[in-house]
């Protein structure tokens, strides 16, 4: 009789453990499936929908005395929009749904680090290139935004000469302004 009770106790414990494992498995499966469906609509990258699909980039204009900056910035702007790929660039404003006009507004440098041998001379300058951007819908002639400020800033070391260093930094400043323009034009306002 004792053996029969012992057998029944072990058997009920086995069924209880089996029931608990089944319950935990069902809960785990339910949680796994519900968390998996939460990622079903996730999409990497930026939202591909824009208010326009074609863009004309007007040649950059300038109110600052900075030689060759307009051509360099226009080239960097076109390259940045092509790299992004969300809009198609056109050759004229007539065939584009929107137009981007960029104007260089300011260029200045400020001494950031003094030389150790002469504190009156700078070893590094912070150069800043500022522009304003205007984006216009060519279909309605309404502006999406007008004269939006864009800024690019870099540190320039004078070890190889200030003029040479500034000239090298101009390409990097133009690239920064181009990326800021892509962000301003295509990302959520």
C-alpha cells in the first residue's frame, strides 16, 4: 500500500511538473510571437516619402568673398543629394517639382588655440561657413522654407600655413553644408 501511495505521489508530481512546463512553454511562445510582430513594420533608414520626387539645385550664390566656394559647394550639394537617393536631380527648374537655392552668407575665423612659443599668434582657428537655404515648390510657387540658416564649422591648424589649411578645410566645410542641406530639405520639418 505504501508503495502504491509513493507511486501515485511521484506520478502526480510528474504530471504537475509537466503541466508547469507546458504552461511556461505556452507563455514563452506567446510572448515571443507578440514581440516578433512588433518589429514587423520596422524599416531601417529615413522615411522614403518626400513631398516631391524631383529637385533642381540652383548654382550657389555668395555675398562673401571666398574664391571658388560657389562651384565647390554646388558640386558637393549635388553629390550629397545623389548619395541620399530619395529625390532625382534635374537640370532645370522647369522639369523639377522643387527648387533649392543656397546663398553663402558669412565666412569667418576665430583663434581657438594659441601657440606655445608666442601666445599672440594662433596655432588653430575655428573657421565657420554660414549659408541660407530656400526651398520652393515649383508647382504652386509656394516656399517650403525661406532663408533657413545652415552652418558648418571646422578647426584649422596653421602648421602648414593658414592659407593652405583654410583652402583644404573649404572642401570639408562645403561637404558639411551639403549634408546639412540634405537634412533640411528631405527630413521632417
